[in-house]
């Protein structure tokens, strides 16, 4: 059976099918575009305000950081110029160490600049996040936990850093000082926030962590004391010996360069030890910080020459001092023990001659 529909009957169906999809999609797109435009129109003012606030915060932070760091740098440079100017004076040569002041001021300036940058930029970052309506409580809590974990893991590093900061701020020692740090003794070569470099008496460089230093003995602050003990024979004229030692000290105090290193006259303290054959005279002198060993050597030299010239004899060496440190062993010349030394031992009896047989019986 064959049938056909007329074009007039099919036209409404095709029109209905096309009209049901096309106009609906267009309306939805139009509505979405309208909503987006309205949302942008409603919030663009807030966005612009937040962006301007963030830019203003960054600009203020950068300018403030630059001003503070420049101020700290100028202050450090002024401290260095003052130290350099004082170094050229007569008194400043004794009291001021330009290199020590320079390193100390540079270390303090570095710490202050770092702290200023961290505080300013950290505050600016938190302020910018608050402008963006971000909840800072979880962020701060996470940062606190991370800080505790890092601090616990790097507690030695934190201890070294804090100890170095307080050592520098309190000026416990500086470049050129002779110190006793407990674990090592020597001259300070460099002072850092984490480690201190010392040059030992044999020339070795010691790297000491600041957190390991429990005590510091600074031998270069204030003044030092040169102590010399002179042993003379007990039968010598003690008054003349004292006069000769005093005269040697006065002569040394007038000579170069000892006239600058000796800050007080050489003083004969008296007898520190009295023995049967010897007596010990103690001599002391206040010197420039760190110069006591050299003054002691020169003072011994001059005292020895003065006593020889004045006819004062030093203490003779005792018998114990003359005995060699390694005396010969008296048992070295003795023969080794032998079993034949005893006539009743089996070995001695075995060596006795056999008596001849009695043939008369």
C-alpha cells in the first residue's frame, strides 16, 4: 500500500521541530551572558578596590623596607667611620680595634636588616591576604606547626645563631682578641653568627660553634699581668737582688717598644717560696692586653743579665734535677735465675759425678 503526505502537511511538523531547539538555546545563552555581565558589573568595584589596596600595601612595604635598610646601613657606616677616626689617635690605638668594630657592626647590621625585611614583608603579605577575604587562621596554625617542627629539627642551628647574636651584641670578644673558649684557645680571626674562627698557638684554625661555647675567657680586654719567678741561691743578698731587678724593670720601661706595653712599673712582690738552698722572688707588671707573654720573656732576659752583672748567682740545680729521667735499671746486669744455683735441686743432683763402685766387697 503506498501513501504520501503533502508538503503542506509536513511544513508545520518541521517548523515545530526546529523551533523547539533553536530559540530555547539562544535564550539560555542570552540569560547566562546577562547574568555574567550583571555579576561583573556588581563586583568590579570591589575587585578594583582590593587590587588598589594590595598595590598600595606592596608599595608601602617596599618603600618602608628600603628606608629602614638604608638607615641601618648609614648607621653602620657612621660607626665604622668613628672607629677608623679613633684608630688614628694615640689613645684610640690602645682602646679601639677597627677590624673588630667593623665586623661587629657589620654583623649587627646584617641581623637588623634581615629582621626588618622579615617583619615588614611578612606583615604586608598577611595584610594582602586579609584584603582578599582569605581566612588566616588555618594558615597561621599551619605556619606555627611547621615552625615548631623546623625549630625542633634544627635546634642546634637556632642555638648557634642566637648565641652568636648575643655574643656580638654584648661584645664578649672581637677580632684580634686572645680568648679561652674552653674547647679551644687562640686569637679570634672572624666572628660570625653561627661559628667563630680561632687561630691556635700552632697556627691551626679552629671553627667553634657558638652554641657549644659555655664560657669565654677574654685575655685581651682591660689589661694583662706579666708574672716572672726568679730562683736564686739562698745565701745571696736579697736586698741587692731586689734592687737589681727593680733597676732592670725601670730600664725596660724606658726602652722601645716596652714603654707602650708596660702600663705600670715593674713591681717586686717578694718571696713566694723559701727552700733550704733556693728562694723564689716573684716579679709582676701590668701590661697592654695580650702582650704579657712577650713582656715576660723580655723581663726574664733583662733580669738574668742584671743579676749576672751584679754578681747574684741563680739557684743551682738539685741532685734530683741532675738525675737522668731514664736511670739505668740495676737489675739489667744481674744474671738470670738458674736451677743449678741450688745444690739440692734435681738439676744440681743430676750433674754430680757418680761415685765409683766399692770393689772390696
